[in-house]
C-alpha cells in the first residue's frame, strides 16, 4: 500500500483518546512508509493526523475544496495540497490517490465519506479495503446498527465483512495490507411488476 485515505473530524471531539489515536495513526503510517491522503484541513483530528505524519517524516497529501481554503482551514505545510472546485471532486480525487480507507471518529462528513467508499466497494467500483479505527468505542452503536442491516436482509454478510474494525492502528494496517475483496458483488433484484 502506497497511500491510505483517512476520514476524520474537523473537530477534536470530547475525549483525549481521539487525538491520541489520530497522532498514533499518523506516526504509524509514516513509520511504515505509507502516505496519508486526507481532507486537507489543519483543524481537529484532521490536522492532528496530518501533523503527526509530517513530523514523523511521512508524505501527506491534502485535498480541499476552494470554499474551505477560503475559510482559512486549509493546511499550509503539507507535502502536497490540491485545491478542487467541489466536494464531489474532493472525494473522487482522494479515492483515486488512495489504496484503502480508514475512518477515525468524526461527524456526518466522516460518515458520508465512509459509507460512500464502502458502497463503491460493494458495487465493484473499486477493490480497496475500508476500515474503522474504533477509538474508545466510538463506533459501537453504528456497528450494532450495521449488524441490524444484515439481520433485516439489507446487507449481505460478505459485504458486512468488507468493513474491517480494529481498536489499534498496527493490527488495522496489517489487515488492510492483507485485504482481499469479496468475489460476490452487490446483488440486484429486478423490480416486480
């Protein structure tokens, strides 16, 4: 894996464990020679993961839409900062630059990015791994709901298994590196008339 995309909050959250995990992930990526691709901000957990990766000698590519640069949230000291026109362009470029995806704790933007790349994988648009770094149980309730989707027949087991979950960066990166996509793609049931 050359680069991993990290989705995470533009806020730091309420628990110090979130910032600690973001910093550890950034250092761990740099130590493994894996570049970081992320949303390009200098604020919140986004800024922490980028700064820790840079400080450890890692490559960091930020992708940010112009309107957020104009609000002065863009990081000024990255290896590469790419300014795009829209959020859609941002997500597409982040995906193109990355060999896999990790979600740290974050808000609705993080959730939207995570579910979009997972859906793309389910539909066969890419074969890249998607994972949660579940810090301090942040994703416990969401994981329960995803299991509910399976139980109710809206998500197949093999697609559920595509979303890897770990509580520590080191085993998570090991699993991402060993990922093999499912052979079955999304099923489509023809509409009944």
